[in-house]
C-alpha cells in the first residue's frame, strides 16, 4: 500500500513531464500539472498517516520512507498543489505561451526532484537529488529571460553548486570514516552511518559534519551562505518562488538533520549542534537587518524565508522532543504561509507593474479581498497569534531554554520582535500611506480566481493550526523525535 | 588494498599522479588565458584517470578500471570539448579584469596547500595513518578544493567560474579515489552524469548571459543587491 502510494506520488509529476513536452498546448500543460499536484497531494496525505508504521524500505534499501521524510514530502506536496493552482492563472499573464509547456515540464521535474530527494536512503544519492533540484530550478528562475532573472539564475547555480561540492567533500569524509568500521565497500545508508558512528573518529566526524552543514546550509539559505536566495526567490515567477521557499529549502534541511543524527551518535560533543544553532541565529540576525530596510516586495518575502529557515535550524539544533516538534510544525506552517505571501506579492507586482514597495500603495482600497488575505498572511508570517507560526515559534523558544541554549532562544525572541515590527511596517506603508504620485494610473485588475483561490486554501489551515494543535500531530512529532534521537530505531 | 601497508611502488605512483594534478591546479591559478585553464583541466582529469588505473591495479579491481576509463572519457574529453565550444563562442581569450594578479594568487594557493597539509596531518595522526599516502591524499583533496574556490572568487569570466567549479569537484574525486576506492560503482556513475548535466546547464546559462549582456563576464552582474 505504501509502496503503491509512493509510486503514485512520484509517478504523477514524472508522467507530467512527458505529457507537457508532448502536448505542446499551454492550457493542457497547465491542467496536467495541476492534476499532478492534486494526485501528489492526495497520495502524500494518507502516506503521512501511514509513515508511523515504518520506516519502510524499497529497492534494496535505496529508498526509505520514515516519518521525517514523510513530513517533508507532505510539505512539498502542499506547496506543489498550491503553486500549480496559482500557476494556471499567473503564468497566463506573462505572455510567454509558446514556452509554457517547457515551463510546466520543468515545474513538474522540480517537484519530482524535491519529492525524490526526501525519500533517498543513501547519502550520496540524496546529494545527487539535491543537485538535480538546483539544475532544474535554475531554468525556472531564468524563465522570464530578463537581465535580472538571468543574473539571479547564474548566481544561484554557481553559489549553490559550490556549496553542494563542499557537501560532497563532507559526504566522502563520512564514507571514509565509516569504512574503518564497515569495511571498504558498503551501502552508505543513514542507518549504516548511524550504527558506525560510535566507532568513528570524533575529530573527523566534526570536520565532515561542518562541511556538510555549510554545503547543504547553502541550499537551505542559512546565513552567511544565503546570498543566492533573495536573488533567486525575487526574480523567478511567483509560483516558483513559492516552490523554492516552501518546498526546496525543507528538502535540503532534511539532509542536515539526518547528518546531525549521525554526528550525535558519534562521540563528537556539542560542536555539531552548536554550529547549527549558531548558523540559525545568524540567519535570523541577517534576515532582521535586511527586512527592516527592504525596498523590494519579493526580496522582503525572500529574507523572511531566511528568517524561517533560521527558526527551523534552531529548532532542530536545540533538539529534544520540543525542538523537533517545534521545527516540524514550523516547517508545515511556513510551507502554508510562504506560498500565500508570494502569491499576494505576485498579484500586486502584476497589478502595480512594480516590485518596489514604494510604488505599491492603497492596497486595501483597491483590492479588498486579496488585501485582507495578504494582510492576514503577513500577520501570520511574523508570528502573530492566532496563526500556526506563533505556536511553533513558541515551542522552539521553549525548547531552547530547556536544552541549555537559553542565549539563542533569547536572541531569537528579540529578533522575531524586530522582524515583526520591520515586516509589518512595510505593510502599513503599502496599505495606508497615500500614493506619492496622485496622477498615477490606478492599479490594473489582472488577477482572476486562479490567483486568489490558493490564497484562501493556504490561509484556512494556517488559522486552524494556530488555534488547534491536533493530538495526532503530537504523536507524530514524538515518533519523529525518537527517530532523530539515538534511541534504538 | 590496505593504505597502511602499501607497496612502495604503489605509494610512489599514487603520490606522483596526485601531486601532478595539484601542480596542474596551480597552472590554472598562475595563468590568465582561458585556453590554459582548459588544457590544464583536461590534463588534470587524465592524471586522475591514471591514478584510477594505478589504484585499480593495486586493488585488483575491474570496476576501478572502468571508472578510470569513464573518467578519462568524460572529464578528459567530453567536458573539455564542451568548454572549448563555449570559449569559441565568447570571443574572449583571457581574463580582462583581475581581482588578484596571478602571482599573488599563486602565493595564496601555496598558503592553501600548507593549511591543507596541517589539517590533513591533524586528521591522519590520530587515526594512526600519519606518514602514509593518506596524508598526501587528504592534502591534495583539500588543496585542490581550496584552489577551485579561489578561482571562483577571483576570476570573473563565466568560463573560469565553471572551470573553478570543476576543479573543486576534481579535487574531491581525487581524494576519494585514494581514500575510498570501494565506493559503489552506481554512485560513481551517477555523480559523473550529474557533473555532465551541470556543465550542460551552465553552458545554456552562458548563452543567455551572452544574449542579454553581450559578454559572459560576471563582473556585470551587479543589479541584484540588498
């Protein structure tokens, strides 16, 4: 049953790639991609429930499906569904109909690579899946072919590939370290590494983990390796921005978490965890500084992704049942919230014909419904109650105090307040400040139902999860925390 | 094949090829001509293939011969061919703006080697592998990776950056060949395919850069800040 659903999950986007290339019609490709999004989500939801009975292994142990992977798959499937709905309406506005089938083929390929990477049981194959996500999405970032988007794609691919090469170096060192215990040839699964870890050389583990952390951390967008992220997120079409932020970053985070488990099992002290916490805190700091002075609406959202990846890194870095639960819950909430923000930003950008915050004014008066949704999303993303992110951030802070990372928890709380003020100040300006140029044309009404419906779909669960943390989630998080601690699997 | 009890001949063969490829990385660092980078990179890939054959012979493994052959074919011929075509399209034969003179870059590269040696010794001695070929393998691996990084940082032509990435990757491969010859064949093949795909993607992006900016210097990519 699980195997069949996994096939469905990955088969739907895989078939879509071919379908889009064959169909040649922009509408057909969009609908095909939407269908794949629906199927993937319909498969991911029951899979997440069933993952508790696992871990399940397939194909000689090359594929694993455990609760940690299932959660990332669920988040990715949600974002894929929302983005594929939004893309139907949004991509029509770009006047690039001839290239749309190729776009949707790449879109489905990107989703497929993300989903597959979360299922990889072999550290080297995981590395390759992550590298593939970069190669595919670079063309999605460059889709608009403007000078800025090509610049963003180039920086993205060069910076991330460099980072990923460091992760490969770390992977090689881990394999070498494991070979002292397991012999020269072995299947480098996460479990094998964990079992070999207690006998590994601690110094080498720390070095290898730091390389992996910096490598995959580049992909996650942890400061100071985040420099590609604002460029790529702001220059790609809005549905792709949502995919990059809500789905891809989590998939790379999963790799760091899996290596952290190995490093924990080795006698390597607090260094690996401490390094993750420091990078998380640094990301929050960097995001706070750039959010306060930001002038570009999509870059504002991008720096908010750096912030939230910092929070998730802190959650996993703190560890323990609370840290893991907070980080996982935050992952889900962020994956719901960030598409909402990027969709709103995309709609406004099209309507006002600019990404400059100073050119977007009187949003509330011109677009009452969308403005309401977007403002609610902005309140949610800054961690205001009654939305989900408030709860998850609270749990992460609590985990910090419990696990003797009090300084990081305090810093995090302080920076979240700074970000709250800075972020919402931009929204205040966009909603309530008068237009500088009174003679300017009123914004065009470009976005139809396809562009607004996914915003509703994202906001509703966000509100529900803010007021009600289901008991079954607790069970799931506790099980995942056990999986990620070094209790016997 | 145990790295602690190597045949002296094997040890010297491994060392010779590894050091040759490190020197070739310095050739790239010390030049400003794109052609030199290209040939040095191709030669480095051949040195790696030679190392692969040597390891395969002493470990008595047919798989390693296969990997060495594929490595020579793809890294030594196909990739240089792809990059050569890119260079011909560019109408630029050399780095035009230097962030750092080649002479200074060589000095920094040398410092990088010393640093790598220090780190490698620190790693190898607790493992009881001090004074063996492991130290050399680690040193060459880290140093080549650092030189690749340096090239990425100080060179501005798009082609130089691609070669910088490939040197970085070559460095990792080179160390891996000595340290973990037992790495499964499947993984090797997929990584090789991945490198090819990466270079293909980069070459398409170079074409976009050319059509949009009129040149492929990354010095002009300054619009996105803040």
